[in-house]
C-alpha cells in the first residue's frame, strides 16, 4: 500500500509542477449567482445553469413531489425492474420539444454520448469529429472501435476532405459498406462559438453520412422556445441524432437523445450506458420536466431576454470582446496554465469565482478563464465583473468567439 500511494503522490506532484492539478472546491450553498465557499460569498461566473433554474421553486417542487410518489431510488436498470413513469413523461415532453418522433433519457449527458455513439458505430464504420468536441464524445468514439477522423474546428473544407476519404473506402459493387457518423457540438463548451450547422448538414447529405449534434450548451438558450441551434438554423429535420443534457440550462441532471422512433428502439437494445446502469432518481426526471416546461414558458422567454441583455452589456463594458460574440460563454485566452490559475486566484480575491480551464479540458498551452453569464446575473453583477477584470487585466485578453 505505501508504494501504491507513493506512486500516486508522484503522479500528482507531476501535475502540480505543471499547474495542471485539480481540486474540488466545496460549496455550502445552492448553485446560484452567488455561492458560499470557504466561508465567503463569491459572485459566480462558473456555472452552466444558464437560466438560473437549478434552484428554481418550480423545479424543486417537482422533485419533491416525485420523491413523495416514486421514492428516492429507481431500483435497477429501466430494462430490468420496469421503467418509472417520470422518465416516460419526460421523454414525451422532450420529443414534443425537439419536434422529433421520440426521445430517450440517460443518467447524464456523458452517458448519452457514450451509449449512442457506441450503439451506432462499430469497427467497420467511420466517425468524423470536430477537433473541439467534448471528452465524452471522444471517449465514446474510442470505445466504439470505429475509425476516427478529426476535422479542424468548424473547418468545412477539412470536414469535406474527411468525408470524401470515408465515402471512398470499403466500396464493393458500387455499394459503400461503411456508415459514416459526423459528430459536432452546436455551441462549443469551452470556446462559446457556434458550428456552421447548415453547411455541415449540406456536406453530410452530399456524402450520405449521418449527423449527431450535441446541443449541451444551446438547449434552452438558442432557437424558438430554447429548442437549440439546429432549430434556429432550420436544420432540425436533417440531424439524425440530437443530443442534449438536462443538467445545464434545464437546471436538473441527466442527458437525452432525440430523433426517430427507430433510433430510440435501437438505443434501448444497444446503448450499454442505459442498459447496464440503474435508472437515475425519479426526482431528477421530474425536475428536468419542470425545467423543460419553464424554458418554453413566458418566464423562460424573459429569462432568455435577460441573458441576452447581460451578454450585450458585457460585450460593451469589457475590452477586446468582438461584437460578433453570440453565446454566454466567454473564453479569456491566457495560454499558459500558471497565468490562468493566477488570474482566477486574483478574481477570487475580489470575490469573483471564474474557473481556470486547463488541459485536458482544452489543449496544452490553451488555458483560459471561462466566464459564463446567466439570466440570474444582474446588471450590477456584470458591471462588477467587468470592473474587476479591467482592474487586474494586465494579461492580454484575446477573445475567441463568434
Ligand atoms: C456537459 C457536456 C456534456 C455532458 O453532459 P453531462 O450531463 O454534464 O454529463 C456533453 N457534451 C458537452 C458539449 C458538454 O458540455
């Protein structure tokens, strides 16, 4: 045992020396625009609870009611002990929301990516991924055993080159024996920029490929009623596999896939992260369904309006932000890991909590502060953030956003 721990200490020292060590920071309050941590109250610009629903009374009431009726735990996998009603109600609501035939929920967005990608692609197939897709998609791709090709971030020429290569392999008697699945995000989690989904759809149709779009950061924010960027760009019906999480703007936890009935039937039979995992607590599904109702309501619309106001305000008061930035995710690129840690520490000294994002969440040497604005922030909160940023801003702020 001592040598086991000594080895791990050695590895941890290696990370610390490179400014890559991560630690859990305990929070003694709910996730809101202010959090209590270490006996202090910090203004929170770290959360993906973009509409401030995680601690909303309607979501909490729905969770409490579900505990009352369905208990705390789910008993087993939904395939084993029966599938509790709150999951079905949520899936019907998700399908109606995404205007797809059906939807299927998973314990997390990570589990949704893992289950769906490994169910759809195998060793005979090709997966084509944007360079910046989420770790859960990368891990799923590796696990699937499919051939993996990565195209430069949002680069349509490179995507087409990869598609052309994939479409030309394994052809027998004029028939291609390989399926091609392109996977991208719609709003990128660490860069806050948007994928050119219309053009990507045109390319995947030209090469007869399938498309999966991870709308983790767009659901609830973009598109009519918060349906996502694919809806906003009018390509909803051309995306075979639509993915999202219930843990960000929807304020609860869980992940989902939306699409055809056939897709869901296949996933129920082949998605191992669904089949071999105990169903989430029914309270999570009930809270997510309340969140889904909320984002489609007048209140949801006014929350989005508020968020858009904060984004516009931040762009005007903070130096170096391009006017084209559209999302609520602002990466302040610092490059060096130590610089990012130092900047985050200085913000914390001023009672502002912003995470320093480092490898492996982003590439080595691409460390950044990742500021996320939410509908729960007030005008004064955003002014305070901009004031403190400008005050300690002796680093080069280089916004990368579109
Ligand atoms: C957060 C995230 C996920 C995973 O969702 P969870 O519900 O947090 O597991 C997947 N994809 C992207 C792009 C994400 O940002």
